[in-house]
């Protein structure tokens, strides 16, 4: 199993300065390689304290100079918000700076208020994502971009520097909804799924990805990636208390940022699953939903976490894991203690598991 660290750069309720929030998470990110993680990644979000990470490629370029062997993953570049030509150029530069350690992860975005600020119709998200993904992937393989689509037109242009090497086995895509799974499989990407409901209920989602990947690519699908929040402590009670407070805090910000309880998903092309989830949220209530979110993430003693991962492997089959350790008002000291204990007691065992 490959295990990664994902940075979010949240300033929960503006309880600190943006500068301090960035310094906290950069320091934590710097622990990823020495503690033995396989990948380091960062989200892309704009304009709000929910996740102050508007340029994950710039962050990863900085980390390329601070590291020597860890994989550097865009988790993810939101394609409808970016110019395809610039995405391809910047991924190639990151790959040169890191000497082939760049991992290209993409997504289509879910926040209406980010789409509106960019002046992009969210109803176009699926079409823009599909179109951009195809031309960027082709450009990263050939070193040439050319497009004549509905949303993107680009005269034939050679990219310089030329690609460092192929991204075919270094390509990820977020697959959270049933609408996204066929696209991820068709593109030949490694699927990333954030915790959103009990993992045993995700089995059909993962099986469908594996089935469609084999159908489209003619080979077995790579292990999909589960993305979790982490709270690890020698005390089970303390680990759970931190999770119940800070993971729940984060969940509330998710609901607010994505306006998850609103009706707008019902009218958006390609977001039907989220409309159904919004209805369930309105029925259950925010506190019950927050408690359920904590339950599906990763907290406990090292032994409890290993037991949870083993149970998940039995439910889902082989998977990779990416954890988020700085969220919902956790201090840098609390996050560092959690990640260090996890890295010492849990990480080596997980990495020994065969795919």
C-alpha cells in the first residue's frame, strides 16, 4: 500500500492569520518525506478560508526543492478553472524540477461559489473537464498541444521544455460520484475518493471503477486511493475526542463551502448524486451528519487504526491511503504528534501490505 499526505491549508474560523496557517502546514508537509510517506499532495481551492490553496503546483514546486524522493501529487488541479495549455506546461516544469517525481491529479470541482467567482457556468463543468483532460493528457505524452473543441481551442503548439517522461502511470483523477467513475476509468487514471459515506457502501463504486478500467484499458486497474482525515494518539479516548471535535468542525466547513444542503445540485448537469446527498442531509440534520462523517474517517490508537484499515481492505479490496492531518482548528502541535505516531507505528505496516 502507498500512503500519502494531503495538505489543505485551512484557516478554521479565521482563528489564526493566513501566514501562520501556511507556516503550520508547510512545516507539516516537510515531515512527509523524512517520516516515510510515499506521496505529498495539496488541494486546489480559491477565495475562502475553507482551503487557502489556490496554486498547488506552485506549492509542490517549492516542495520539490525540499525533498529528494517523495512523489508530488496535485490533489487535484481543477481543470475547468485552469487553462489547459498552462496546466500542461506547469506539470512538465514540476516534473523537471523534481526529476520525474510529479504525479498529475485532476478534478472537476464542486463549489458553486468558486465557479461563480471565476465566471464559469457550473453546468459546463463536466464538459469542460472531459475536454480539457483529453487534450492535456495528449500534450503531456507528445509534447504538443492542439485542440478544436467546444470550450478549448489551441493551435498546434510544441511545449518546451519537452516532457520529462510519460505520465501514463502517474495520472490520478477524483472520482466521488457515479457520474465520474466511467470518466476516470476511460481516461486510465488512478481513482481518488474522499470519505463521504461508510466505506462498505463504497464497494460498488470501487468495483465499477475496476470493471470499467479493465474494459477500457485492457489491464487491471491500479489500487484506488481512499482519502481520510487522521487522528492518531496513544490514548483511544483522546484520539476520538480530537476527531469528534476537529473532524466535525471540518465537516461543517465542507457543508458551508459547498452549500451541500441547498437545491442547486438538482439543477446542475452531472451532479445528481450530490442532489440526493443534499436531501439526505436535510432529513438527518447537520449534527447527525457530522457524527457520521467522523465515524468513517481514521482515528484511534495505532492498533485501532490498523484494525480499521484491515477491515476496509476486506470490504473494498486493495487500496492506497492518503491522510489529512491539519484541519478544523487542530493546532500544529496536535497535528504533528498525530502524524509522527502514525508514521512510527502504522505507516510501516500499511506499506508492507501487498497491492
